[in-house]
């Protein structure tokens, strides 16, 4: 059952009657977008759930395998209920003129969203959509459904498994250099009315280290702090991003670049280690001086100041 047919997409200035909000004839609206209107392609299905879903826990699964031989499979309590094979996208049925485009199996980075809302767009049938739930209140069945709202649903756990041998983690994998593409095609992502803006903090966090450059490394630099489980950037004119780890362009903003900052942090760490070593070595030399002053007779031997001795020697005694 193809419950969701997809939306009819239009540019803001389009007057086509099939658009969700078509412009009226004669209205003039400025649009930087080229004119377009088309039916969005969509594949979907609905499946009923048993009473158990309302009285206990059920296991909902989705198995997503990329590549031309892959598939997307929906599973309910270990029973497969729907599947879209990659072949249906990569080699779709054709008419005489072969007008149905060949598509790629979906492989973009995705988020997991638990959506328990009711919407007529997705094939569900809430009572009297757009009106009071009970309508005129004469239908006993509808009244019973509406009396059950608001309804709460509990999620016991969420687990994500991924085959690291064939799949990438993150939004900018080497095989799909997303950031590089965006940087080289900024005109496709912004215009004079909608410029790209830096995100300043608000990423989720548990500790201050989650909001800083080089967390838990020798090149650590505090660029943000965690406040009420959200990152706040300490230097928003220099360090931005959800976790305050992205350096702004030096030509446009003040503050060090991420590369120079990491180099500086590494040098600072090296200097600190050297200072600790010197302190320990000096303490060691003083200790040996005290021990040898007790054991050596003055007149037969000369006690050498170990603070001036070579690093390779723990103790040196020179005869007279």
C-alpha cells in the first residue's frame, strides 16, 4: 500500500493550482529561484500494529544496506513487513521512451527520528483533521479515541549497528567529501537574502571538554564550555560550530586558525614536558649530592656537582 504519494513541489512564485500554496494570478513576488513545479517521487507503506504495542514493548527495526545490491527493510518484532530493493531505484520500470530516470540507492548520512505524530500526509486517519477531535460529539467510536489523547509512548532503548568495513561514519567521509563540495559550490547553498551563517554552539555535551578543540589530547585548547548540556562558545568571533571546534576564515574574522592553534598547543605541551623533566632531574641531582656527602671522605675524593653533570650519568665521583 503506497500510503504517501509525495508532495507537489513548486517555487514560491509559482501559480500552478497543484502547488500547496500557489500564488494568485497578478501577484508579483521576487524569487531568485528558477520556476519549477513537479510531483515528488515517493515510496511508502502502512502496516497495522497489534494491541501489544499499546500494552507493552515491541521491537521496531530498519535494516539499511547501501550499494546497487542493497535494500531498505522494515522489521517488526523480528518479522519483515516491507522492503525496498535497490534495483527498484537503480533499474526502474520503463515506458517506450525510457523516460524513468535511473537513480542511486540512497546513501547519504541520516539521522534517526522517532515520529509518533498523526498526520493525514502519512496515511494515518486522525479523527476530524483540522477540527476539534470529537467533531460534533455524536460518534461514540471517535469520542473513545479522542478520550485516549494525549497518549504517551515510552522508548526502552535505541541501538545502532554499522558495518565499519563497508560504511563510513560521519557527514564528511573520504569517499563523499561533502564539506569540500559545499565550499566549492556555495552559490547553490546561499544567496543575498539567505547567506550562510556560522552555527555558534548549542551542540549537545556532557562536559566542557566536549566543546573544545583537541579534547583529551596534548593539543587541547579551551574554546567553549558545557552549560545545561549545551555548548557555549567562549570566542564566537574566532571559534564556531555546534561544539566550538571550527575556526573562522582569518581573512574575515579575528582569531587563530585551527592549524596554527594545534601547532601552538603542541609546542606548549612540549615545553611543559621539558620543564617537568628539568625539575625532576634537578631534584634527582640534589638527592645524590646529599647521599654522597655522607659516604665520601673529604681529602680523598672531590664531590662533583651533579646539577652540572651529563644527563646520562646518575652520579659521578672524581678522584683527586
